């Protein structure tokens, strides 16, 4: 398409795939496919930034333009909740707090090396003798002032965490390698920071390299609106070598200077709120989450809600693994006591008591479930939509072990489509290999179902399918697959039975039982465990066995079920090789779609 025919389109700093499709008057599937061909995996509700959206818009013949900053902030309410909480505090209660800094930049430009180098500038930390452990955030002392660094994973190819990282921080350090210059992720990070209205300090890294060209990079930075201060701009561009540990003091100095020009305050006695930096299950201690306190003071014994987890904080640890009893604004701490793992980027809040915590979580879960059920697309549902005229074709995504099985399946399905008057079977995507996240995303966006022949489902794909409500059917025999599609077309397919997880428990101990055999001492982390219900035992993320719960004991009594937060002894049918740290997932089989 020639330039003159291009229509301009104004896009915000960030928008969801669905919104972009709407603005470009195209389908979300088209957008997802273009993103995929550019190496970006995105689901229909995922936020993408301007640069990424611009690529899609350009491919579709539009000339993209960036929305004005003020309008975006109003439009999308980008001010994070924790900032709003601070804004609502009475000014006289606000006290200065350490600035929170996040390091962003293109892959391989030196983020990790710089974070490590800065960590080691902290002489005080070294003197205390504690080895700093990786908890997703750390604090250093520079010239008697504390700075908090978020150590977020910068390598994810495309991550909302990056956007959230920018939102959790007061200052973004944008790392740009002096030999490689401004790259796509540099622009993306700059846009995230601008969208979140977070000031940027540029760390012009790798100046020790022979092919480093600072002037060239400063020109490129000016082109993306980051005019260097020595070129009469207002962005500090600090030359550093993370590897040779050069320029670090000046960089830290600049960070403090920028911080001084911002009002970085919070009320240590106010409502306690903050962001989840990281969360993981520890084999011996259970759920561990790193929380960055942003307002108020978090204390041992407080009840918090974080994502879909809640609980009373049993213990807190700092970055040196030292027990602490409280943590004020801008302090990262690892907490123990949540009954479920939140996700990085989730907000956390202190609530009045455990009942309130459970109620909030129950509400969040119900919301998510409701969303999931309205979105479910099964073979049966799709067919009934077709019959009622809502859908004009039956959309399938096919995965098979080898090309040799893909072809006959496709041929047979096409034949089937032709035999059905007026009904189109549309194969959106056919490929060899396991069912992956991108298959599920495509299916979610296009209301398709995924059929697999002699393949498995990747773990991430299974989780995503569950969240997005995508139906995946696996087959070992070709004619059964064809038969199912045929039955669906005739509206005769038996409703699919799906697993619904009703509870998870962690195994904390094992012990012999009087009748002989071994029982697992468990704590129910979420939901409930039921006697006689099917259960799977998971070790290090892998399913070890799928069986049934044969007995549950609370103290001395046999019981039918145990709920969240309780401890119990569980025996399984035909399995007793428990190991501490194993997880039990109890589920029920449910019909849907029929
Ligand atoms: P990240 O992907 O942005 O986290 O980048 P890394 O920190 O992993 O660095 C990528 C590569 O660049 C590594 O091989 C580093 O050793 C190297 N590197 C990082 N900083 C410098 C630097 O200042 N000078 C030189 N010469 N190499 C560096």
C-alpha cells in the first residue's frame, strides 16, 4: 500500500489486543497472528505497548501515531492503586521514604550485570557479612541514603511484568548498551515508563567496549524523546561500565538527585499496601512471597490479602534472610503465611482479620470463575452456536506428533466439512508438536477448540487453557478424533467431562499408620480435600500418580473432608511413597457444554 493511501490511527501507550483489533476494525485473531509472526505471544486481553501495536497497525496499512500523555493517564486510569492510597493521605502524615528503582532495557544490554554491580557497591551489606539472597528486590545504602532496587526479570520476551515493574517504581534506569544503541525493548521500556509517568535515568552501558559510540546512542535517545542533559535536554545519560564497575557512583548519585526532585513519600502509619515482587513455594516453609511495602508498615501477625492468597503473616525475612518484625515504606520483605501464591505484580493489602481476607479472596475467585464459564467454548457449544446461526464455521486448531499424521487428519476433516451442507470446518492452524500457549491464545481469540493427536499439552498451555476457558481434546486414534468432530456436527457428542480442581494440599510430613502403610501429614492450602475424590500427587511440578483419597484424619477422627488452612493425615489408594514437599491436588469430574 502506498504512503498516500495510509490512514493515520492514534494509539495509546498501551492497550489490549482486543482494543487494538477494534480500533483497526479487524479481528483479534488477525492481530494475534501478526504478533505471532513478529515473535510476540499475546492473549486477547493482554496489554501491548505502543511500539508493538504500531507494528500491527503498519502491517495492516495504517500510519500509527502516539496519543498525548495526559490523555492516556486519564483514559486508562494508569495511576496504580498504591499511589492513589498515598495521594489520599493527609500531607502532614507523609514522611520521606527511599526511592524504588527498576532497571529496564533491551536484552543483553547489561541489566543483570548492572544490578549485580550495584548490589556490590553496598559496602555496609558486605560488612554485615550476610550473603544477599535473591528475593526480587534489594536495598543498598549509598552515602547514608537507602535506595531500593527491583530486581525483576528483564528477559521475558514480552511481559506485563515489565509494565508493572515501571508502575511499582519511582525511577526507571534504562540500560542502553553503547555499542548496540536503542533497540525495540529500549523503546518499549521507555514507553512503559512514560505511560506510568516515572522519570527515566539512562545508564549508557558498556563504555569500555572498543565499538562503543556514545554520541550515536545519544542521538538515537533524542529521537525517542530522551534528550541528554549535556545536549540541553532533561534526561540524565550516565556513562557506565557494569562489567568494569565504572561510573556506578555517579549513576547512584544521579538517582538520588532525581529522587530529590520528586516527592517520594509515604505514611508509615497509614493503610498498609504494596506490590508482590515475587512468590514461590518453598519445599520446607510453604508459600513465600516477596512484598514491597509502599505505604504503611507491615508487621508479623498482620493479615494480608495478595492476589488470591491470604493469611496471617507468620514470619518475615529481609534480603539477608534475617528475621524482621516489621517493614516500612519502600522495604522489600519475604513473608510466610499466605495460603495461596499470588503473582508478581499483584497488589497486597493488610485487612482487618482472616475472615475479611477470606471473603475478599472468595470474591476474586468467584469473579475469575464467572469469567471463565462465560468464555468456555466446547465442541458442543460451538456446534449449537452454529445451529443457531451465531457461528458460521467450526474452528479448529490441530496439533499432531508428525506431519505424516497431520495430513490425513486434515484431509478427512475437509471431506467431512464438504459432506455437511453449508457447514464449514475451518482449520485455523495445523502444526506438529505439543499444544502450546500460543495455540491456546489463538483458540481463545477465535473461539476455536484445540484437537491434539498423539501429543501432550505443555504445562503453561494447560494453565492458560484453564484460565481462558479453551477446550483441548487429545486423541490417540485418528478415527476417534474424526468421529468426535462428526458427532459434534450432528449435535450428538457426549458432554465432555472435565477436571475441576477443588483443593490443594502440601505434604509436610510422612508417618506410619497403625493399620500399616504410610500416611501424609498435609496442610490444605486452598479449597478442600475430600475422601474418595480423585487426586493427583505432584512432585517438583510433575504428576507422579493419579489415584483416590482413601482416608482423611483430623487428629484422631476419620473425616469426610478438610478445608483450607487445616492440617490432616491423608492416605491414598495404592500409593504411599510420599515425600515432604509433594503437593496433592484434589479434583472432581464435571460435565460441561452438554
Ligand atoms: P541483560 O540481558 O540486560 O541482563 O544483560 P546481561 O547483564 O546478562 O549482560 C549481557 C552481556 O553483556 C554479558 O555477557 C555481560 O558480561 C556483558 N556486559 C554487561 N555489562 C557490560 C559492560 O559494561 N561492558 C562489557 N564489555 N560487557 C558487559
